């Protein structure tokens, strides 16, 4: 740039008007003419063009940094939203766990209701006081029939020690334990009955075993055992479970 | 009876495109910001994949963006749609990055095999270097403007970059139009002198 190229305010404004197309047609004609025929004028125009372009370029360049900051903020927001997304996933998982948990609880409640609806202790065997051989057994049966389940259990479990595979003992101990709200413990006794080759109690044992599993919320085993039982209630419970 | 509906060709796209070009020419901040932010990451990926850093990416991209903007303003590049803008920016950035990788400074520290599959056609090269003639002078003006005193810088930015009217600027400065115009002139003088001294 030549410092001697004096550009007056008037000249600057005239050239600007011509460059940004706000000049009159007369001015534009003058401008074109001088551009062609006046080398000094041409230099001045080039210089002003450079100045204007330089100002705009630098102003934009400085703006680009602002744009760029927004870009990194955007990215930060993305990171935040990813973090949030992560948190959301955890939250969803937590809600799912709670939902399943409560479903399980509700299901549990439903199982309990179903159990309560259908469980009634086996009426027991008729007691024949004349039979001395099985006196202890029938003595406990009296307790059982009177609802003294723990007393009955204590007596039967003593007898079981000498006859651990006895199906009658195992059956009534199982049922008494269920009546005594010891469903979990009842399972092993009832299972012994269902596993015995021939037992008159097998059919009922499957039914009570199914109920015991129902009470302990093991639906699959409850269903499985109930299907093995021909007791009328088994089918009712099964259809209720399947709904 | 049903009338056949005549399907007119949509003038919308070209209209919109002209709007974008016009917006770029008047330095519309929203348009420029949109173009800047939507096209950056592609170039960042290019540079990061080719031995560059995020800082390199930013510098190269900003240079490319200025070239793009300058060429749109001078009608050297007339984008057909946003994709062509995107492609144009990418090509310039690629070229600039290749230049950098080939520069002596870079080669001193990095083996040449690091210069990967970056290709720029000759035509792109010519287009990009079209206005190299004014570059030196332009850069001295840019530098001068960078260091210009704040009152002048602000006034000139409002007038030349933001394209605000003299009337509005005068109002902002609480001056009459004549004094504002004179102030602007004096700022231009200052900038000229500064640019000459910095050269």
C-alpha cells in the first residue's frame, strides 16, 4: 500500500457506494470509466477492496472462534447427554427391577391367595384305638385332627427315625408341616412320598407338593407337581395359574 | 369429474439456495454458524485420521471456511446445495492439510509415509489458489484489524461486517450521521497506516 495514495473521505465513500451497489447509475458510469482509464484510481479501488475484505475476513475469523466454542459446548452437552443417557439406562433398569420385584410381590400375593383358597389339611385317617401296633401313630393323628400340628409332628418325627421311608409318615408329616405353615420344610417329606413306587398317598402328595411350591412361589414346580395329581383342585389351580 | 393436478417443478430449492448464498454474502451470523458447525466434524475426522490434532483440525478448518466464504462472496464458488458446500469445505481442508503435511516443518519430524491417501484434483488446487495475488496485502490488513483499537474495530465491524446502516450505528454511538461517517473514515485511515507499518 502506498502511503502517498491519498484517499479522501469523499473518495472512500464514493468507491464504497460503487462496490456495494448503492451508487447511482451516473456514479457507476463514472466509476467504470475511471477504473479503465485512471491507474491511480484503480490502485485506490484495489486498496479499498483489500481493506474492506480484510476487515470482514478478520471479523469473521474472530467470529469463527465463537462458533467453535459453541461446537465444543455442543460436544460437552453431548457428553452430558450421554452421561444422562447412561443414567437413564440405569434408571430404567432400576425401574424394571422395581417393577419386576413388585410383580413378583403381587404374583407372590396371588400365589398366596391361591394357596389359601385351596389348602386344607388332609382330614387324616380314622383312629382305631384297638390297634396297639400303631398306637403312637394314631395318637399323633388325634393331635393332628384337633389341629395340634406341632404335637403331632413331634410324635411322628420320632417314629420316622426308625422308618424314614414310610410313605404314610412322610405324607402326614408333610401335610402337618404345611398346616403348621412350614411349607418349605414340608416339601422334602412330600417329595419322598411322590418318589415312592407305590403309595396310596401319591396322588394327594403331588397335590400338596404342588401347593407347597405355590406357597413358596416356585410356579414351575407347582405346575409340574399339580399336573401329576388327579385331585380335582389340581386342575382348578392349574387353570388359575395359567391365566 | 376429477381434474388432473398439474405438478409444477418446485422453485423452492433454488430459491432457498439463493437465500443461503445471499445470507453468506451479507455475513448472516446464523447461516455462517450453521454452516460452520455442521461441517466441522467431517474435517476433524479427516485430520485426526491423518496424524493431526484437534488444534490442527480447528486451524485448518477455519482457514478453509474463510476461503469458502471469500469465494462465495466473490462468486468464485456458487454452491448448488448444502452438500456442495460441505464437499467444497472438505476439499479445501484436505488440500490445506496435505500442504501442511508436505511442508518442511512437518517433514522434519514425521516420516513421509505418514502422508496418506489424501488426493486433491488439480482443478480444485487452481480454484483454491485463485486469489493468492492479494493474499499478502489481505493478511496485513487482517492483522492490522486484529490489533486495531477497540472503538475503531467495533465501529468498522458494525459497518462492514454486520452491514448495519450508518443511521443505526450513529444512534448506537449517540452521534449524528456526519460525525459517525467521519469517525469511520478516520478509523479506516488508522487501519491503513497500521497495515502498512505491519507489512
